[in-house]
C-alpha cells in the first residue's frame, strides 16, 4: 500500500519542490538579502506544517488546490529545503569569487576550493531534509 502511495504522489511532490526552489532562487537573486531572510523566516514553519495538513484538508472536502495539491505540497516544503543554501549564500562575503578571479584562479579551481567546500554541507542537509519532508508528505497522504 505504501509503495502505491509513494508511486502516485512522489512525482508531483518533487515537481512542486523543484518549482518552489526555482522561485526561491529567483527571489534570492532579485530581492535584497534582508528581505529574503525575512520572507524565508515567515514561510519556514507554516509552509511544511500546511504541506502535512493538506491531505487531511483535501479528504475533508476543503478543495482549494484541486487535483494538484501534491504539487502545492512540494512548493510548501521548498522553503525548508532551501534554508541551508540560502543561509550559506547570504552569509558569504561579497567579493570572495571576485577576489579569487583577481588572484588568477580558474573556474575549476574556484569550484574545487571555494564553492564545493562552502556548499557541500548545505547540499547534504538540503537533500536530507527534502527526502524526509517528501516521505513525510507521502506517508500522511496514504488512503
């Protein structure tokens, strides 16, 4: 029964998660860091909580997302998944890459010595959170 539920709901949840992460990435590029932090904190706890409550609301007849509430679930858990990346990128000094370029570091050197050590812990934490939250959404959505 769990395998059927996982097969039915995993793809829409992951597509919603990907769409939400893209929107958050665009907001991080367009908005100032102060506004991104505030917006992230405002959505951080209510988003996953609503994603977990959405199947029960859907079963109770409160239909505000139609058939695509799985995609909405993925979008609602995306702020929690992007939090480690956002915190890492917003806390990074502004001229790090520019300084490496000025010192003559090639792209592969910058990736290997700056970006990989900086983003690898955040990527592992984000992947772990994505798996746990997605499986939690699937488990709570079982018939």
